[in-house]
C-alpha cells in the first residue's frame, strides 16, 4: 500500500494549496467507493462529471462475473458516493467503464469487449440508477472495436470504433446517435482515411461540432478532424505541427475552443508531450504549450480539459514521487501561462495521477488508476474545488471606483458601452463625491485614440456661452474621436438650440450639427430637431440625421443630413437629401421622408413618401456618399418576388430598412397587397443583393423549415444584412407545440441557399453536459460585417445563481456560411461562474446586461446606431457582481 489513509464511504482529505497569482486556495477530496475494490480494479479508468453527478469507471471490477466492470456514481457537490451501476446481461470480461460520458441525468458507458467482442454502449438514468437503453450501430463486427470512445452533448452521442475497416485496415470510424430517440444518424470516417489511423481514439463534442482525433495518422504524427454533426460532413483537417507527436491523442472542446494533446511530442525529450489550443470558429491553431517542468516520458497532454479561462493538462508520466506518479498543470487559457501544478498529496510511483481529468464549475477532477489506497492498483479519484480562471473581460469602469480625469468623484452609475470597429469603448457615467452637483455629475468616457479618459463632462463648455447639460446616444468612434449626442444649456442656448451632434476626444470637439443653427445646404434654414442619428458603421467617418427643418414649408420640411465626423473638417454638413428633391432616372419627387435613416456603410438607406397616385406613393432609396445621386430600390406597387402562388403580390408599405457594411446589399421589412394576403401573412423581409437582385427572405405565415408541421413565422423581431449577401433575423414562431418557452428563434438565409435555423429558445445549452436549456432570449446584438451575434439568455433547469449566460457566434466568418455547426452559439460568460480579478480574489457575476441600442423600433440592426459588437468579435456589456458593483466590461467571447 502506498498510503494508510482510512477508507470511508467517501474518503475526504482537505489540504491547503499554496495560491499563486491568479488562483485561489482550492480544497481537495479523494473519492473511493464504499464497496471494496479488488486489486487492479482500475477505478478511474474513465471520468465524467457535471454540476450534479460524477461518474467513475472501474472496468476491471468483479460484480456478478470477473471483470464485468462497473460505474460508481458520486454527488459532485459533496463527494458522497451514491450508487454503483452495472449493465444488464453482464458477463465475464465485459470491462464496462473504460469509456464514459454524461449529459444531464444521462450516462453512457461503452466497451468493445461486450457481446463477444461486438461492442456496445449502455444508457443509464443517473437519478434512478437504472439502465434505459443500449446503442449499437446498424452493422458491426468483432474487429471494429466498437465502444472504444464516448462523447455526448446537445442531444448527440458519439461512439468510436477505432478499428473499423471501411477506409482501410483499422482506419477507424465514429458512430453518431440521437440521444433522445436512440436513432443512428451518421457513420463518420476520415475524409483522407487510411489504414491504422485509429480514427476516433479521442472525441469531443459541443453543440453540433465534433472533434475527432486520429493520433496514429501519418506515422503517429496524428491528425484532428472537425465535423458538422447536423450534416455529418467534415469541416476541416488539422495535421500535427510536429512529427511523431501523436497529435490528437486527447481533445477537449469548450466555448468554441479546443485543447489538443500531443503526448508524444519530443521537444522536451522523448514523449515529453505538448498541448495546443485551437480556435475552432476562426480556424486558428495556437502555439505549442509545453510543461514548465518538461522532461522525457512525462506524457504531458495525456488528458486535457477546458473551462472558464482554464486549461488543465494531465502529465501522467511525471516522476516527482517515482515513475508515473503523475501531475496536472493548470494554465490560463487566454495567455497560455501556467497557473498551478497539482499532484496527489499521497503521491507514489505508478499511480498515473492525471491520466484522466475533467473541469466543471471550478472543480478539477483527476484520476489515478494505479493508486493503492483501497487495494493494489485499485485506483482513486481526486477533486480540487474552487478554481477560478482569469477573466478575458477588461473592466473599463466600476461603480464606486475612481473616475479618470474627474479626481474628485467616483462612479455612482455606469451605462452600457458603445464599442467601435477599432474596439474603442465609450460609456456615460454619473459621479458622486465632494464638489459633485446635479450640474456636473455626468460624464462621457472613452478610449478613442488612447487609454480610457474623460471626453467631456456636464458643465464643460462646448462653445462660447454653451455648455453640456447631458448626453444622448454614443453613436460611433473613429480612430481618434467619438460621435455622440448632447443636450446643451447656457447663455447662448435657447429652446430651439439645445441639441447637438458632436465628434470629439479629450482634447478637442467639433459640433457636427446643432438645432437652431442655419445650414447653408438648407438655404440658410436651421434644423428644428431630428428623430434619429446614425454613424457609418464601417469606418465612422460620417454621420446622418433624419431631421425636420425649421421655417420650411410643410412640403419640404424633412431632410436627411450627412456630416463628416473628422474634426479637421470646417463645415461638417456635406450632403442633404430633402423632401421635394427630384430623383433622376425614374423622375420621382420625394415626399415626406420617414423619420429614420440607415448608414452602415458609405451607402445611405432610407424610405420616403413620393408624390403621385396612392398606389405608388412610397418607396425605398439608397445614396452613396460624396454627392452621388439617389437611387430607387423598390416602390409601392412593384411586384414582390418569390411568391409564385400570389401572382399579383405587390409591395404596399416599407416598415424598416438597413444595409450591409460593404454597401452591396439592402435589407428591408415591408407589407404586401394581393390575392390571399391577410393580416397574418402580409409582412415579410426582403434583400436586394448587389443592389440588383431582389429576393424574399421570409414572410409571416411561412412554414418554419426543419420544425414540426404547422409551425410558422408569426412576428419579425430583429434583422440584419451581412457582407456576402447573407441575412440574419430573429423571429417569433407560432403553431402547435410553440409556447413562450420556445417561440423566439434566430435564423439565417445564406447567399444561394435556403433558410437555416441557428438556435432557438428551448435548445440545449452547448458544452454544459447538463439538462440545462436556453430559456428566454433577453438581449440580442447582430453585427453586419462578419455576421456575428451575441445574446444574453436565461437558462431553464439551472439554479437561480447560474441561470443566465452570454452566447456568441456568427454566420459569415471562416467557414460558418458553409457549415451550420459553426454558426451555433457557444457559452462564454455565465452568471455565477468564478472569475479571477487581476489583483484580487475570485468573484462572480449575478447579472449580465447587453445593449439593444443598435436595433431601431422596426427591428433593423447594424444601421449605424450605437453598437456593442464589432466585426472581430469584441463585445461591450455590463455585469453586476456579488459585491453589488456594476462594471463596464469589454472582451472577445
């Protein structure tokens, strides 16, 4: 025996772990089952855990027959042993327990030895402790090694058959099942399959994405394959960066990032091992990570796990207490820097500590199959609780903390931020402190052109005799300035001159447009007011305002003014589209302009009444900046395309509009007239691709593809046009089986393809190995350039302390426009998850909030209103923490 600790129902050993920077003091338990383990039971051969259950495989356990195998179930929170699971029809040498996975209350364990070597996977209900099913492929043979790997998430189950011969002798295959029905969906093989690859030796799944390792490929160099489980098609292949490394010997997948073990990498000596982090969405493989104490035969990368800013790597060959005593390294997954090294407190030779690991809710679980505590080589499992990863979110401001350039005050409140294409964030804060009054307690802070600093503050002079009284929208940011709305006061201010649009930084400010100020391009008349202001999303060098003109006749008192936002421009208003203008070409005279405008690029998009018969008295237009002519897109009475069953369908009114940041596509919301058009099906969404190809996106009353018969689109909530000609929209569904719990859904219309569902309320939460489902979509931000999205959603089936999460994804970047699995959301910030502050203790968020300012009242997004999501994925939000502070956070989920 290597130690003499007393055996109990759950043997508990609590120790202090010396806390390095960015870690807290975890506590440790040692898990052993109540029933005695025999020699070589191999308890810990597999480990699977979620917030409720920890399941440990012991394949060499003798129950009814020798080496039948068993699964031991523990309570994750308390470490208490609950029950032992054995499959029905058990026989000698089944060895159940080598490969195990759990999701929610379901456990699946597989063995290639069952049924005379045909292999099988058994499904267990962890609540009841009973077997509920068995998963086998349509065909199998004793030479396939079916049951040599298991992974599950989001309703998918993957089971390996690493010696399947379909692509060559022992090339390998992976079978995909539907967890809910048990149906066999796909048989996956390597697209470049070859003999003796052993495709499927490692598996990871998150949502609809699967990573499959073939560490013996290319002469044991190894490969990783990425698959779309919706289609069963391969997405990418990753070759090993180093020869003979057995790249793909272990894999983990979380939040769209993969950890890939290469335990035979020889940089630090033969079989020293290495690990790589891979950004799956952006197809970017990071640099090699090696153990700080790398040495030959350490097998660093024998196991890997990812969660919440943490990367855990098993190093089962570590010899600190004798050969194969083992260790686990935990890294900051953002910086790839080591945080802490874990070893067993009763470490001894040949315990193989780190052969299997798992991370769940800040708890690291580690197997040691050679531990002698219960019997010789009987095995054990250790847990280390209270781990916290460093936050990838950068705090821009925190209530109660110092406010830059306002040294007498601290932040009392902070607003949701606006974030520029260049990742500059701006926000409004209120101050409290000595000398702070109602006249100077507001400020605008931003980071355009440098570090975060005060741009302007209430009470500060903007013009002679004019000072800032308050703030409206933070529209956009250039590389050196922020565009914002301000309300004014002072001796040189009247009721007609109290509003302004300003571009500025902490050094200088330029008033782009002010109410009551004569405008040369309006014949010297002033702007009375404006209903909406937007700023060019693509580069923030222009702004546009939907204005009313003071002193103009009623038939010419509406206009859209375009301003330059560069501070050096002396006369910012450079172009005007005005009621009464005659549009060359079609000869249309503009009537009253709608009180909204869109400017995601150089192309202005707007709707207007037009003079003429009532049947054709409204239209949609665009205009490229630099005084280019206004162009007609479509007008009332024009035939609506893609409605073959309604030959007389025509556009009746235009409800909202936006465009893409490349200026090539216009998306608009409209109503129809025609035979069979009713209040339930008259509204829809259209795209004018490349400004020449008008197509229908979706119409209310249409069947929702891929959903049960009778489910239709009932209401359009949000929409955006994406570069490349794609469209994303959020819609409310109706029909049988639809309720408030599952009626909102995000969709995509790819260029040249049909409607495809991205995600909806009621879907499983990806990557959680749990029964938690997406509840209400509370906030959604849509971005045009790369088709990114971010959503704050509630969670069903989660405790109140963790029942909210931030999801993120995209449809245009990398291969997402081709492969549906790459569009599905990944969880990136969870309420209640431990976050390590840079110089303090771990904390957790109690609430997450995301701005909806980028969406107008008609649901149009990315039109130039304040944005919080950028093309490279940078996102701004606010979060409330346990100490009741509110922080403005910016990061890349």
